[in-house]
C-alpha cells in the first residue's frame, strides 16, 4: 500500500489588500477592535478574480515549483464554498486551464474544514491505488458572499487559494491518522448563499439570503471545544505525543480561538502557525495558504510531523496528522 506524501505547496492571494482602516471608512468599526478580537490586520480581496482564477494561479505555481508535467496528474480536488458555477465544478475549470488532461476533477464543500476533508479523500485514493498524483486545493472568493454593510462579518473574511501535490510514496508515512466529524443538526448556525426559489410556480415570500451569516459566539464555543478533542484524537490514534509535533496548522478563523485551543491542549501557542493577520479568514483556503506560507519561510522540514485542523460550516471539523 502506498502512503500519501505532500511534495509541493503553493498559494495565491489577489493583490488588493484591504486594511482595517479601509473598512472603518465603510462600517462602524476600528483597527483596534478587529485586531484585538480576531488578530486580523488586513485581508486580500478579489477585484474580479473568481475562485477558479485564484486556484489556477496557485496550480500554475505548484507546477512551476515542483516541475510537474500536468499530464501526470490523475486527480484534482478543490474545496470551496464559492464556486464559479454549480456546474462546471471549479476543479474542472482548473483542469482545463493547466492542461491536466488525464485527471478527473471535482469539488468538495465542507466550508472551513474543506481542505482537511479534501486531503482525507485524496489520501483514500492514494492508499487504494486509484490515483498516484493528486492536486488538492482550497480556493475562496468570500468577498462575493460577504455583506459589506454588516460590521460583525465583513471584517472577518478574505479571498485566496492554496494547494498541495499529494503523491503515492513508499518512503514517507504521509497521512498517518485522521479524525473527521460533522454535526448537521447545528448547520444553520453558519450559512451562506442560500438557494432562493422564486419561480412561476412558487412565489417566495421569504427574504433572499445571499450572504454569509453566523452565530459567532456559538461557532467560537464549538471550535474551542471540538478542535482540541480532534487534535488529541489523531495523536492518540497514531501513538504520537504532543512533543513530537513540529506545528499545528489550524484553520485561520480567529487568533483568540487558537489561543484557547493551545491552552486546552497545554501546548505553546507558538506551535500553532498563524497568518490570519495578513489574510483574514479564507475558509477552505486558509490551511493550504498557511502551509505554502510556511514552506516559503522554510518552516516545513522533511520528516516533520504536523497536524492540520479545520472547523466551521456544516458544522464540520476534522484533523489530519501528517508526516512531511
Ligand atoms: O471560519 C468559520 C468559523 N467561524 C469562526 O470561527 C468565527 C468564530 N467567532 C468569532 O471569531 C467571534 O465570535 C467574532 C470575532 C465573530 C466576534 O467576536 P465576539 O468577541 O464574539 O464579539 P461579539 O459578537 O460578542 O460583539 C461584541 C461587541 C458587540 O457590541 P455590544 O453589543 O457589546 O455593544 C458588537 O456589536 O462588539 C460589537 N462589534 C463590533 N464593534 C466594532 C461586532 N463587530 C464589530 C466590529 N467593530 N467589526
């Protein structure tokens, strides 16, 4: 049986950066509130680029960095909640743009856990022998489903894409353990882009709800309870101690959530990689954006064990323990 080794990392952020001060000109907020409540100083925002456009840029970087022939790729997965279309899926748009003619391609929708879910799927395809070289992305244009008049949400989100190449390998343990959950009963605590049915056959008297809406406090409590449990679960399954972990790479939702997680896990907060200051919350893209950022900074070393952990809409959450 092959293992799932990550062999390359890349990300792409749209060039336009919007600072907290910029937002304070649009809604009643200020830099101090946003920084102290969330850890965010700025976010990158699309000026017309779609999730596929951002993902294609990240894919091209991956190909360039790794010297991969696109024809060697046999599968493309894109985690997103802001696809360009219901169909074609974002992954097919990426496949066409990079000429990965031998790949099959589909999207995964699990909000801020999307990349963890997609990596879990990729791992199964590698372990079953059904695929040998997979591109796995998270890509979001959350700005398109953000209510820019609502200060409680518009300060949180950003746009961007990140991805990895996962390859069948006999020399590296790759994905060692996983812990993945959903709790659909709490799903309406975080919603976005609700389908609005208004047809010649049905006169909808409800309000259209195109924007991201969440019960921030409930999600905060959910994340600080469930994520530490999930991190402990993967470590336990693998018989790996906290000290053996080089980094935990959490979904970048709020610096305070990560502080609370570190406390619950009794681990130094420095072990949790954070780049929320620059990117905001980019949902399914946040973990692969962070991984590529770490790779660029030389923080990811061969043989290191890391945990990626996501949580959010669905509600969904999950962690993977990975040897690099
Ligand atoms: O990625 C998907 C998962 N999502 C998350 O993980 C998000 C989890 N939740 C959170 O990160 C936090 O709950 C938020 C950052 C969303 C909010 O932080 P909070 O400490 O829970 O603030 P709050 O909603 O309780 O609001 C506190 C006060 C309120 O004013 P009053 O009622 O105390 O007078 C808000 O109206 O802060 C006010 N407020 C703001 N003030 C300035 C809310 N948004 C803003 C703002 N600027 N942008």
